[in-house]
């Protein structure tokens, strides 16, 4: 893999992470960012010599050739930049979400279908070992038939990037694709992945509740109805402290509780739990994504998280937005 040249498009926090990880895996790295200070940071903080640094994707594509590209810019630019790479037959690792809306996601889906190059979508929690284990447990029916699942993601936005003002982070700006519903769509993807597809119907509310100085949403509550009487609730917010990431699966024979550091399984009326712990670093899932992307670049595997998965997430996001604006439950077949 030492001769692979990867272009990082967007050198914010996640772009720098991908650059560093791919460099550690033996790749040469070039970067694109309209902000010159970010390009300087990419060199200084990552500690590598860039093959090239460019202020625009157009310049980068004129100056060199690439074995792959990581699109890590704000979501509003994802589709345009990904399509440009695919037109040049460059495989893409695309950060989530696919785009701010379903219409643009469908455009990218068509471009992927028309291209010989692959696109891997970076819903990175799919590579987190304890979540992989939970999916296996559900497939094994470890707690019997599922009846209810609760997802909670609560984390104060000001804590995400302590090195910068949260007001300057794209998450604060709706026009750039910020907000809880889009950025924390990880958990909508997890719902689809864990339960094997999209729900029959959703009801949702998307709001700005806190005093955070942002123009994007900071609170999302979703109720989803699946076949076989499975009910799902998702709560996403950008103001909670302490931070919480948890999923609770209630079945007819017990309960599975997932948290970042492990899994609890309870099957009695008492507060007695079997615990399985995992020693993982947050970067491990990004390394796993990077390794799969290089395997794709090398022609060894096909993407495990695809543009089709991303479109399904956007279908649910659009349904939640529609429900929030009308107050009505939305049937997913109507989307």
C-alpha cells in the first residue's frame, strides 16, 4: 500500500484524523481546503510532509493523480465533491451524512451507479467492536423477540472541539449541514443496520431548545414503528452533560444495554447484569474504516457501508422533518 496516494478533501478535525491514519497505513497524503490555516495545521499537527496542498479540488485534480479520496468537508459540499472524484475514476471514502437532503443523495447514488469507482460511506460506529457484537447477539436472539429499542445520544456541542469556538464549527450552521439530526444520523444508521431495514412509519420532532448560539437544530426525538410490533425511540441532542451514548434493546426474554465501554445483559427481575467489556480507543473504528477503504482501492473487497445505506438514512431524515413540520406520522413507503 506504500504507493497509494490519497487526497483528503477538508482538513477539519475528521479530515486530519483520516490523513494521519492513512499515512500510518503507508499512504502518501495530499490535502484540499479553502482555509490556508487548516492546511498548515494538517502539516503541523499530523506531523507529516504533504505531497501537495491545494485551496480547491479543481487545482488538486489538475496537479496530480490519486488512488483514492476522502471527502471530509461540511455536508453541503459532499455530493458535488464526491461526484467530481467519481468522474475522475477515484474511489471515495465519504464522511456521513451523504448530504443535507434526500434529493442530493439520490444524485450521488446515480453517479455511483454510473461510475466504475467505489464509494465507502463512513458511518464509523458500524466498525465499533461492541456494536458489532450487539448485532451478532440480536441475530442470535439473545434476548428473544425484540419489542422496544431506545437510542440516546446527548453531548454538549461546546465540548466537541475545545480548541475552537463552537459557533465557528460547521455543526452550528444549518446551511453547511450542521445540527443534531444530520450529524448524529449515525444512530439512525445504527437503527437500520441493527434491525435489518427501515421502519414502516416515523413520527418526529426537530427543534432548537437550548441557548446554544447556533442556527441549526439541537434536539431531535423520533418514534419509529417496525413490523412485528417492534417500537424504537431515538433521542439526539447537542446540549447534554454528562455526555451519553447508549442503546437499550428490550426483548421478551431480557434486555441488552450497550454503552461505549461495553455491553450489559439482564434476564431477571432483579438488577443483575452480565457484563462484557471492550478495551477500544475511539480511533480504532477510524483505522478500521481506513483499512477497508484501502482494501477497496486495492480491489480486494466491496464497500460494506454504501451509498444505498446513506440514502436510506436520508429517507428517514426527510420523513422526520416532514413529521416535525406537520405533526403527523409519516408512512415510509410514501417517501
